[in-house]
């Protein structure tokens, strides 16, 4: 919110003319001219008052002039110094406990006979006060995902420069989830056991060459012939999962140990003997797939992991990959798992309905953090799992998709429409809010779902590779909050925790990063991809000592998706103002 400074705001009120005042009925003439030193004022919650001077000019009147103020929001107060018999006075405004926002005030000058008025715009902003006490570690690695299948496997072929775009994100263990024809053995609806890695590797091989060269390969599905009726949507035919374990072994052999031979043909990863796959996820969202329960899933995990380890003992495993309120699975898993567990994963979406309001979506975020804490509590019933990291390996605003007939998969009969909030300015307020809440709850990784897709899901366009705004949100979260920074949470207070998420960290090099994410909804009952609410935020870092340099990064509706935002230099000071223009995020960096 930017206020335009004006040198003088005048309202001329002559006898017989309107404009907000004039002479008393009956004539006699006279007028007052009210001139404000500025047309706007900025105050901050629970901070000192802001004062605007005002002058009057009299024509044909000599009475004492009194100032009054109308339009103040509840919780704010004013202190008036009236001109009396003189020509100048002032209006002091204190935000007090008033809600952040912009308010139209009217200042009135009157001597009881004639009067004049002038508008004054009052901005009220929240205040974040950062202390020097630390409150524990914060380390969230940012990453992204791919789903090799017949609908997207040509992405890198069509967009060879996308490997650079992906690499620039600095993703940690990019997630690969092959489904449908991206499963390299068998064919849906048949009993075929033939192998074909072409579709899977069209995505996997480029991903192996970027980032940390160590993706997480989620074995999301078994080959179709392993399910009843040769249908990957049905139940497993073998609930001992021995057949599935044999398939998983072959995947490890293919990518990590020089391949295998089947049907008189050798199958080996083109990256061998270079990049291997260290991280392996065991199945996708088992609570809603293939009639599994927590006990059956744990049996699956206990069967696959040792079989895969027998091929390569150096690999690591991601268990559960939960969704949909199934945190209780972590308890059954913890009490019955016998195989090693290196990470437990969960997935979070704010909606499965494009008609849900912005307020409904924003309101789900604290629940993500609660879920992570519940999973940790359940895992802790097994002493060996108390310190197992929790990764969020899928995250986006809306999980719904086109069921293939133009209709919603989550809401049958409802026409499917891309939820633009996955890449609009809404995302700039939502994703940093999620990032901060999950990290404070102890999650150690946050994965975007997914990298190349439509505006609802993608960081880049799945067709031409053009960047979405969501790319820049994720990019700068990774740049400003690297998991390797040795970050500690700093104590802070905020006058508006309800509408603004604050994350304040000190890094091992002494630098401080303060993020404020504006997720306030303008019209909670109706906004769907609305504008948000604009206000200025005052960040008080006076307790942290002195800094030699600073920068401020803003992502909002004015940010170009093509080029992204550019950090601007700021002069270090005890109080620094951040202008948040609707749904947005501001990241302040200070260096000693």
C-alpha cells in the first residue's frame, strides 16, 4: 500500500457554496480553508502515534476553531490540537488495537459559524518485533516432483532447457512417481510381464543429472498383473507382497547395480555407473489405494525393504506417504515395522474443490502442522523412530483433477476447472505460510506437486516450460532459507498473527532473515482467488544489534512470472517497513 504525499489538501468554503461547509444560515459571509500537511498517514498497531499538521485560513470570521475527526476504526484513537484563535493545529492518530487496513477519515474545522473539512487516508499496519532469543532449529529442504506417465513423459524432450530451470531451484531429492504407462513392467488389463523403461526414463534420466543427483523414486504402483483382474485399481493378488518385492528388487538392480536380464534382454539405466537412486519411497497414499489398511501396508513395507537392501545395502527408504487424515496409520506402522525406516512422508492439499473459498483454503494450513506433530507423536511410540525425519512429499492448493470427461475427479458431475490459485498471487501468501507452519512443526522437507503442469499444479507450464509465479515463490524460499544454513528460530511477537505468518531466523553466519506472508482474505465469505488485503508491516529488529547490509524481496501481484522478483537493497535500521500488496510475501535479509 503506497500513500501519495501531497503538500496541501484544501477545501474552500465560501458563503453560498458547498464542498463540506460554509456560513451559518442567515448570511454574514465568511469561510474557513482547511489545509492538511499530508493527505495520508501511516500508523502501526501498539506503536507511537503519527501526527499530521493542519493549517486554516480565515475569511470574514474570527471565532475559535476546533478540529474533529470522523471515520476512525474501532480500537484507534486521536489526539487533537485545535487552532483556537490561531491558524495551525495538528491531528495525532494512534492505531491502538485497530485492525490492519486502510481507512478514510474526515478532518473537520469549525468555529461554530463556518466550517471546512478535508479527507485524510489512515493506513494501519501490524508490527513484528524480533527478539534475540532462539527457540530451536529450523531446516526445511525445498523440492519438487514428477509423475512420468503417457501424458507428460515428453516434457524434457520438448523443453531441453528445462533441466536448467529445474536445477536452478536447487531441489533436494526430486521425487519421481511413475504411474499408469510410466510403470516399467506389464500393461494395464493384460497379463504381460514385459519390461519397458522408455517412458519412465524420459523423465528419470534428466532428473538424475540435476540438483543433488539423488532423487527419491517412489514405487507408487505395482505392475498391473500383480492386482486382481490385472487392474492396478484393484486389490493385490498376493498379500504377502513377495511378487511385488521381486519387482522392487529389479528396479534397484536397473538403476544401481548394472541392471538385470529378462526375456533374453539386458536392462540397465543409461546413467550407470554414474548417478544412482539412493532414496526409495514405498507406495503412494496407501490409505486410499488398493484396499490396503495400515497392517497390510506395514506387511508390504517389511517385505519390500529387505528385498531391495539385498541388492544395494546403501539405499534409504521413505515410508507411508500418507494422505487424507490417515495419521493413525503411523501408530500401527511404528508398532509393527521391522525393516529400516529413514524417512516418513505425508501429503497436504488445502482443497479438492475449485469452489472452496480463499478463506477455507487458508484455514487448512495450521491443520497441516498439527498433522505433522501427530505423526511424530505416533512414530515416537517406537523408540527407534523417535528421530525419523518427516517429509511433506506432495503439497499444493487443490488436489482435484480432470477425471477424463471434463468433470471433477473429487466432485463427480461438477465441471472441472483449473484452480488458478496454484500459481496466482494467492500462492504467494499461501505457500510461504505452509512452509513456515510445517517447518515450525518439525517437517524437514517440502515438495511441490508437481514441477511441469497446468496453472493449478505446475511450477512451469507442462507444454512450453514457461514459468509460473509459483516457481519464483519456491525458488526464493529455497534461496533465502537453505536447509544447510544452520538456522535457529528467533523469538518474536506480532500484533496480527491471524492474518500474517512470520518466520524469523538467525543463521550460523550471523545473518538474520525475517519473512512475513500476508494471507489475509478481503471477503472471507466469497473470495475465490481474490486480491487479499494490502498493508504496511513494521519489522522491529532493534534487539538484534547492528547490521552492515540488508535486502528486501517482495512477491505479489506485480511480480512478473517470466522474470521473477529482484531483491532491493535496504539500509539496516531498528525498524524497517515492508509493503505487502494483497496476497504476498516479503523476505527481509540482514547481514552483519
